[in-house]
C-alpha cells in the first residue's frame, strides 16, 4: 500500500557539534525508508528556508547551554522555529 503523504516528508537532523549524531535513531529511520537531511549547524550550514517538507526535527545536543546564543549564534534560528511552532500549536 502507498505511504501516507507525511511519510514522504523529511526528518531534519540538526547537529550542534561534530561528535553528536543521531546514531541508532538515524539507522532506524534509514532502514524504514524515511528521507533524512542532516544540517551541521556548527559548520555554518543553515536551516532550510521552508519546513513544508519536514515532518519532524531531531535536535542534537552539545556542550552549550540554551541561553548561549551570543557564543553559539546557530542557536537563534532554532529557538525562533520552536517558538513559532509553539505559537501556532497554541492558537488551534
């Protein structure tokens, strides 16, 4: 049977440091045919312009704290996306 439309959407993996990876979760998703996209935010890769084709985001950890946006500027876009999503969800 064909996959539901959401199953064709990408799972976005956001990495903050090189040594934090999605590991067995990434293996599981690949084995089940889930499209994946990994962004190395620590290395200057940017978030996608649109999240329309993203069904889920896996946000990896690192040694930084959530409030250290000045020291780790790649945290700001992630915070904005999460805040926007929260606002959209609470307006339903």
